[in-house]
C-alpha cells in the first residue's frame, strides 16, 4: 500500500510497516529503558513510558500537511485505501514488529525485568504519523484495546467530527485534539489542509469535545513567530472555551525530522517562553497551572471545574 520511496523514508526513521499501519519506538521509551528518565505522559498521567506503543493505523494518510510535522507528509496520501486491515490484526502484528525494534536493546539494558515488561505494551498512543480518524474502523480499534484493559490516547487533528461523534467515554481512554492555530488564517498557513471546510470541521470537533463525557485534552504546539504572540492568545482562549477540555497542554514545536527542513531550529521556543505563554492563558481562563516538564518543553493546565484525576488509576 506504500510506494517504495515512502517505505524507505519511513524505514530510515526506524518505522516498522504493516500495510497501511506503522509503529516506531519513541525516544522516551528508549531513555526509560536505559534508566535516563521518562516522558511527560508518565509524569502527568501515570502511564508506563517503557510499555507505551506509539503507532498509527493510517501511517501515511492525512488530510493536513502541517509545517511542524516530523514526518515526510509531502509524500502522504489524502485517503486510506478501501482494502483495510482489521483492528485486532493491526494491533497484534504491530506488537510483534515492535518486539523486533526492541530486540537490539537486550545487550545494553541492565534492567532485564523492565525490558521484558516493555515487550508487552499496556498503553497505546494512536498518533505517530498520519491522521487516525481516516481509518474507517477506528472506533472498533479503540474498543479492541480498551476492552483488553489497555489505556489508549487518541491524538487527532480534529477534522473528522463525524468520527469523533461516535466515541464512547471509557475510564482508560483519553481524547486529544491538536490545537495549532488561533484562527482560520493561521490554520491554513500552518496546517495546510487538503480539501475544503477543514476549519469549520475543526470547530465542530471542539463542540463535540465539549459534550464528550470522557477525559479530554487540547494540545497547543507553539511555533516561534507563527502562532505564539500575545495577540494569538485571544484566539486560543475562545477555542479552549469552545472545547472546554479537562486539560490543556502547551508544548513547544520540536525541530525534528522533516519539520527541521520546513521551519528550522530557530522556530523552536525554549521552556521559559512556553511557561510564560501557558501562564498568560491561565490568568485569562478557568485553567490553573498543574504541572510541567522542562525536558519536553511543555506545561500542563487543568480546568478548575474538572473532576478528572490527573493519573489513570
């Protein structure tokens, strides 16, 4: 389902591919196995970093061409093929592929118990690359994982409200919507949608998020000089109010992979800039400062009215 050029590009970045799906070992998972710390998701939400499987059922299929994306999205396709794999087949195949990616760690990791645990992921981040809501069986995929007791984070660009409207709240599921622009003009510049009405659909997704009864997060990715001015805060506040999430993550654009070519290191805010921006949002909204991770350049804000506990129980 992937042309040879695209497959080779992804394999150079240490992806394992199964038809239209893919998996990769996160740098933080590697660090955790080496005893060098863990990611902000473990710090904020209590997931096991070394047992986190970052994957996508639509690894090269996306309806946006975001400037900050670390994938080679210029080569991506807009729609997933009609012939698709079943959720269980995707998960079990990619778990095996992930084991192969981890096999090289055996000689360099002293904590063999932790490595053994890592081979059996208990947390699944449906993100990595591409837009997961383009996979027609996404709801079944989430059900397959959550019914087995795994925690699941779905990270979506919010342009498929028709899919998000079908989501059911579960105690081990968390919905992320990426909020990367304060208004339509900057959305078109930064996210570069393929097709029409993407901004309207995004706003419709925020309305769905507002009424969703499960755990909800909006994640802002800030790019220096593009979407992090004091004027931009006004737009973000309106969109945050519309989505009314439990948490807001304010995160720096990280100059990695192909985003480095599009934007460069100079567009990457430092932690103090992120913290300042997050505190400005907090002052003008119903969100309080909750936590931070300097290594990841991210600040967590929490809705003062939310009853959701930070960490999964």
